C-alpha cells in the first residue's frame, strides 16, 4: 500500500480545485455567448485554438455583431471596465503598468466581464459571486446564476453543463477554416430547453441600450459563497490593442 505525502496530497487537491474553478469560468462564459447568439441574434466569430485536455475550453470571440453593431475585443475591454466600476464598485486594473504576462492573463477576464456587461444591458440579470481581488491582473467576475427577462433562472451547475455543450458544438464545427462565424441558425441544432431561439424584437432595440451613462448597480446582488465546489455540480474611448500570442489557454 503506497503512502501519499501531505505535500503530494496538497498538490493533488490544489490541481483539482484549479480544474473545477477553470470549468466554472469557461462554462459560464460560454453560456453567455450561447445566449447572445441564440436569443439575441448575435453573430460571433471564433478563431481555431488548441484543444484542452482536462478542462472546458473557453470560447474567446474575435468579434461580435449584435443589433447591427459590430464589436471587437477592445470594445469588450471597455465594457469590462464599466462592469468593474458599476457592478463590483472597484477600479479597473491599470493596463499601462502591466507586464506582458499580466496582460495576457487578464485577457479572458476582460472578455468575460465585457460579455456579462453586454448581457446585462440586454435585460438579463445575474448574481455576482464574491471572490478575492487580484492585485496584478483584472478580476474575473464570476456569477452563480443568470436570470432571463422571462423570469427563468439558470443555476450554476446547469450553466456549466450548457457551456460545455456549447464548446463541444463549436469545436466540432471547425473544418479547415481558421475562423468560424456562428449565428443563431447554426445553433438551432443545439438543443437547450432553457435557451429558446431568438425571442427579442430587434426593431425595438438599438445600440443605445448600451449607453455607458446608464447605471446598472442597483439591480445586481452580490452573493458571498466559497470559491470552490465539488465536481458534482461599441463604446471604445481609448483603444488598447491586444497582444495576440495564440495562447489563450
């Protein structure tokens, strides 16, 4: 009978926690993208990237067109700043002082936060999970549930399941192309009962609903819960060009 040292056991536990945390982050971000495409008619471009072995792969959009307006990653960075200020009541990290490593590690946080802000502006709601603030990189805002305008609420476990299904569908849709453009018609084959196909009357919506002067703080609830779980579970003002290294994961 082999004996596992305390140090090795701690490494195993830490590794498991990182995998679980990563799956929560990627799964929910992917589900937000799925909602934007299936229910709000967004058209999103994804670039082919390396597959992940033990975790859900976060699908990072190259660009996104919604309600006639095209947004790029820089626009999502600006929206991330708004979310951090308005909903988390913090100041965004100063990008000018970041090292290349810190900058690259913050990419997914900016994309995730920007997508959440966009979803909020389209009438959806979510509960923000309280997590420890990062000192050198941007906070990755985590949510424990998403509420639809219809009143339906999807809990965290189901959000992760949907995000995994979405990631598998998109990854399998790549053939020889390096960039894949996805719209609601393609996702109609992805059966997710909670996320009905387009229901928004887009004639009554415009990019004006993303006016950065509109505060959204009052309708956000902050939930204090542990970070880890069991496995059962366009408004650009200043342009910050991303440093592409093809290593999001």
